[in-house]
C-alpha cells in the first residue's frame, strides 16, 4: 500500500494554457448540449442528436483533461472509462447529417445497430473495469508517464482484455472513416437529387452546416491519425481536444450571432402578453391553414396577418416556420405561390394572361419579385420553365 501511494504521489499536477483551453471547451460543450437537449423540440431529432454528440464529446474531453493535468491520480477508477463513448461520436455525427438532410426521425428501433461497436467494446473491457486501481494507475502511467516506476501487481492478473484494447485506436479510425464516407454520400445524394431545383437556395444552410460538420469529423480523423503516429498511447489526446475546443467555440459564436437575444422583438410587450399557448401551434397547423384557405394567393399576406389569423404571436409563428419548414416566412409563402404559378403557366385556362399577370394572380406584387422568387425556387426563369415543359410534352408525343 505504501508503494502504491508513494508512486501516486509522484505523479505531477500541471495546469497551463492547454488545460485551461480544454476546460473552456468542456464548459461550452456541456452548456451547448444542455441548451440543445432541453430547448429543442422533441420533433427535431437532428439537433437532439447533435446535442447528444456534444455531450458525449464533452464527457470524453473531461477524461482527457484529468489525464493531461495529472488529476486522474485522484480518480484512477475513471481511467479509460469513456473509451466506449468514443465509438459513438462518428455514428451520431452521421445520423445527425442524415436526419437533417433526409428530414427523417431517428429512432432507436430503426437505427440501433449503429451502437453495436460501442456496446461490444464495452463488453470486452468489463474485465478491465473490474480490475483494482493499481492496474489502472499503471495503465495511466504507461500512457502519460512511461518513465515512472510502476505499482507492483499480482502475477496472476488476466490481461486478455488487452487483445482488443491494444487495437482500440484502429477501431476509432475505422469508425470515423466509415461514417465520414456515409455522411459525404448522403450530402452528395441530396445535392444531386432530382428534386433539388425546387429548393436550390432555401436549403443551402442545411447543406453548408452538414458539410461543415462532416468536414470537422474528417479533421478529427486526420488529427487522431497523426497523434497515433507520434504517440504510442494516449499521451497526445490533448492535441485532439484542443481542436474540439476550437469547434465548440466556433459553434457557440455562430449560435450567438444567429440568436434573437440581440434583437428588440423578444422583449416587446405585445409578445409577452399573448393569450395563446405555444404548444397549440405546429408547422402542420400552419401548413394546413395556408393551403386550405389559399392564404398564399393574397398579396397582403404577412407574418403579422398570418399570426393574427392563427391567434398566435408573430415571433412564435416565425420560429415554428423556421424550425419546421427550414424556411423563413417569405420563402415559406413563396413556395406555395411558385407551385401554383408553375401550374398556371402551362394551363391553357390562363393562356390569356401574361407571365406578369400570372405572377400577380398567385400573390406577387411585382414582376421583379415574381421573377426573383421563381428563379430562387425553380432555378430558371418563368419563360425557360414554359419552354422546358413544352419540350417535355413534345418529346412524349414523338
């Protein structure tokens, strides 16, 4: 026992800019994950997954911080305890990208198999988790202080768990590589989807965010690979989580920039005194009203007017449209107008109307506004659209 404590006491404690920087990343990661998990609607599974990914990365970063600073000597039973969670980072990132672009709800029942590698690895390491602290201290020393004397341990210890543990880093790299390819595939598939022209501009933020998340995963992959080439054990993990702090900090900055906190609307009395409960309004209800009442055909359509018709506050209606349809109010209404305009442009019933008149008939106040909205949603001008439809008709008749 004296030998054990003497060796533990020799482990130095270090606090420097690296440790403070990683701590900042942990704090921001935990803060963001809690905000996302507790404030995001349960229907928006994509960002729920992003929140879980941030939470898991923060927990892993805390493990790395304990190891880097030497504080692990006070809680040796936590050494390598987060390894199974590492195998969840890449799958969660892919499922986030998939859910965001495919707009599909992710359920455990359907996507449970993505967690199999993490579960299997955990099962293979149960033997290690049950080992005495002396074994875990030695494992920690081997990674971070290889020149220090080891603690004496019984000779009959079964180290068979090392067969898998020694290959853990390659399991991580393989997992990252597979899910980077899958994430890139789903992004490319959506970009070149046959219906991309109907939302060529309105969905650009989703693609950019998905691309950036996937690119960050790729950078993680490269960093892990470089660290593994230069460090035999976990001694270089802090380099990886310096990058993690940078990513979390940038994400926090972007959320603050996009936040409504810095606008005056959120503190206006007219929004605070609303008599309608938020949970009574949904994107489905808004879409049903807009379509059933042909509300989009009105040139006076506005967020304030729509909110009044729904007996809800404008700020909340705007948030529901942004989150549920991934569109701002103008694009949300214009998508219905453009779909109706596409029908009327090739409908013989409207042959007597000019293109400008058709634009006005579906709710646009001017020719310029109609043309700009049409190009934005259809990726071509109204005239080009008419020609394309005529060509399709003629080819069918040949």
